[in-house]
């Protein structure tokens, strides 16, 4: 390995890694803040999108909405939260359904392709997905019960039997 490449890698690790650790801690902190508030259905926004700062952590924006908790038939408690993280020069969004246990510990997530695919509410242990995408049939509402635990895959119908599937990714 050349000396130049080694020095570049060294500086990336030296100065880049602390920022990555801070971002992860920041995410954990804001998620806990929302869980502790226990405000069902209220969206909390952290950070501020600023195109002039797109390459810095301050140039991102995170929207968190706590949907509530469900107790399974086996006695486990899951807390459900929607997360929309806006980042990058082209204002991309990473959307997830975050899952926590009863002690507010992160368990995993379902990666969701678009914000319009996120659930709109959790009612009586059932995640409710209303079609908010203009391309989808507004009369179709997908419902997923969490009473028996977390499903490996969630399918939400858009129209005519077509839709999207989301797979659980555990920690």
C-alpha cells in the first residue's frame, strides 16, 4: 500500500469515525426522547434540512412519529415508531418502521421504500396502512396484526393485488 493511500485512510478513520459514532448516538437519543414523551401520533422533527450543509450531519432532518405499543399474546411488549430521515444533496429519504421492546430498547426495523408506505396508526395491536400514494387505491387499507408477535414480512396492497413487501431486520 502506498504511503499516500495509507495517510488518506488514516485521516478518514481518525476524523470520520467520531462523526459516525455521534450520528448513531444522536439517533438513539432522539428516539428515546420521543418514546419517553409517549405522544401517540405526534410527529417530532429533529435537525433542519439546509441545502448549504448537505454534506454535514446538521444538514439532515429526522421525523419521528410514535404510533403506540402492543402487548402480544405471549406477554411481550413492542413499541412502534415511524422514522423518516432526509439526507443528501438530492434530499433523499430513508423510511423505517422502528421496533422497540417495553424497556425502550431498539429491536429492529422494517425498511419501507417510500414515506407513503409507512403505517398511519396502531390500533388495538393492529398496524394500519392507509394508501396515501396517489397511484394507489385509496379505499384499500392494509392491516397487520402484531398480537402474535412481529411478522417476518409485511405486505401492503396498493391496487389490484399489487403492493409492497417489507422484511424485518433485527439487531
